C-alpha cells in the first residue's frame, strides 16, 4: 500500500503555514497606520484586531474582521463579538496569571 513520504507532508503543511503567515503579515502591515498618534480611528479596536492577528493559530486560521467603516451591519456585529471575546480572554488570562504568581 502506498504511503506518502513524511517529508512531502511536512512540506505541504509548512507551505500552508507560510501562506497564512504571509497574509497575516500583510494585514498587519496594512493596518500599521492605525497606531500612529494622529490616526483618525479607534486605536483600541485596531490594537485588539492586530493582537488577534499576532495570536492566530497558523494551522487552523480564523481571520478576524478588521474594524473598518465600510462593514455591513452583520459584519459589524461579528467584529464586535470577536473583539469582545478576545478582550475578555486577554483580561481573564491576565488576571489568572497574576493570581498564580
């Protein structure tokens, strides 16, 4: 029975991860402007979005929705849910880490 060469599987998985990483880095670069001091935007939302990109699992990516002005009402609601979940995770995990130390 034929079995794939493990190095070929690793190569395919690594190619997929590299593709996700490149897209993640592009999205971070495209949103760099949101963090300059005089940017006319909600820096907190963009900072959370950018942190979500940094913390993303490359093997099973779930792309966060960028907090832009041209979202549909449904996209806005989903973005708010994502940001809220992520912010709660950051707050909760940070609190637990402080209590354990």
